[in-house]
């Protein structure tokens, strides 16, 4: 009984190389896929774990705001940016009515 060595086909070699690369990339795909299937509770826990202690404390506060200036230099923007407040209650009712208030809320959210 004699054994003869036969070189592998180049296509087989290419398939093996591609398989190895895919196996190497698989963990990153699994991580992305796992993030997509997290429940809302798991997403909230994951977000909370990424917050600094200062940001966590700030999220406990709900502040009231009586005013119409919600620009980037306003007091309320400073509270949100610097102290990470968790929520804002707008107290002043603008003269222009409901649409103006909705526009102010959007500006505040986007600031």
C-alpha cells in the first residue's frame, strides 16, 4: 500500500482562507446582532452602566422652567448640559399658543 501526495486544488485553498476570515469576523457580527435583540429593559441597564456617577445623579432630577429662552446659552440649556437633568417641565404658556410651545420644546430637545 503506497500513499501518494496530491496538491490541493487552488479553489479549495481559497475557500479555506475565506472560511478562516469569516470565523475571525464572526464575534463582531454576533455582538452587533446581540445589541439588536436586547429588550428595552436590557437596553436601559446597558445605558445606565455607561453613565458616569454625575450623570446618574442628574437623571434623578426633574426641574421646572419658567421662561421662553431655550437657546444654547439659556439657563435651562446649562442645566441640561452641565448637570444632566433627567427632565424639564415648561411652565410658561407662550402668547402665540400651543404651536409656539411645541416649537420651544423641540428647540430645547435639540439644544
